[in-house]
C-alpha cells in the first residue's frame, strides 16, 4: 500500500476484468463470455513485482499480471515522474503467452478491460469530470451522452440495475476529480483519454451480489482509470459482441497525471 497526501491508497494495479453484465453471461455456446473469463481466471489475477528502479527523473516498477493457472498475461511497466508538483504515471502493458490458445474450445480470450484500479479513502463523496455524460457510456453505447463538464455524487453515478452488474462507466474522459470533506482534492488527467467508473464496492462484490441491497459500502472508494473497456453488446438475446467493440490482445500504453489539491 502507498500513500497519497498522507492517505493510504490501494494500488494502482492492472485490472483486466469486470463484473459480468447480463449480456456477458449471454445465451448459447458462442455468447457466454463471462463463463470463459471465469474458466481462464481473469477474475483471479495475480500481480508480481519484478523490479523497482530509480531513474534519472523518476521511479520505474516492472512486473507481471496474469491469471493464477494460465501461462498468459501482461508484463507491466509503471513509470512515475514528478513534474511541476504533479505526479505523472505512464502505464505500459505488453501481452505475453498464448492468449489465443486456450483449452476451452475455439473461443479466443480477450480481456473485458485493460486499465488501473485504485482504492481510495471512503470519505470521498463527489465526482466531476470532462467527457461524455451525464449517464453511463460504453464503446458501443454512448449516443445518449454529450461531451462536457459533469458532476454528481459518487452514489448517484451508479446505474441501479435490478440485477447488479458492471455499470456507470464513462468513456473518453479528459479528466476526473474527486472531493470529500476533510480530504485533499484529487484530479486525474488522461493522456490522451481514459474510461472510468467509480463506486463504493469492488468489482468482485458487484459480481457476487444477486440483488442491489447486497451491495454494501466497503469503506473505500474504488476508481478505475482504464485504457478502455469492451462494449456491452446484446448477447443475452442476440448475436455475440462484434470484434470492433472488444479489446484486442495487444500492447497498451497511456499516461495519467495526478494533481493533489
């Protein structure tokens, strides 16, 4: 665990999984993505730190994030630099191993998300951002949003589906800011953009809940700053998610600048 402005922070860690949607659970053998994610262990990622190196202008941490029982995953490089009193984190993730060669038939494995997960103090209450809003948006579901500055409470940006599932994502955010009584303002700027959801429970808790009342405040605020997340599709009653809305198994690189107010 690290500290930011004197407050404990969980992560950042590479995140490759999301709480399945009803469409991820799908119907028919071709559509059940959630079953495949669980079979290969994307919901049980282990993280390893291989090296921590001081550089001329910062700190570089290399490691590996992979399912516990599989020979594939991502090698990661997190590079931290302090620039004009702001922290800049460059994230690089390179796929390793036979992602396309699984023992589960002809289904290719692709991660539902690639990005960072942070656990922040639970006192953060409000979120503001510049990007599509005010409602949730995904790669294939954003027509009802408009690009601009939006603000709401963290609780209000949850979409209360009758069956708990992934929700509340916002694509192509330029920046996001969190505030709370007695806590420093945190602002995250993307280079270029990022997807984000923010909530008071983990993805694992969201996936385990059968009804909304089972979602209990964890005492932390969980923020994802993702390179991207796959689309929603319509597999619960229609065809599989088109390839253009999936995340390819490829190299990912982006940067986040953190300002503490």
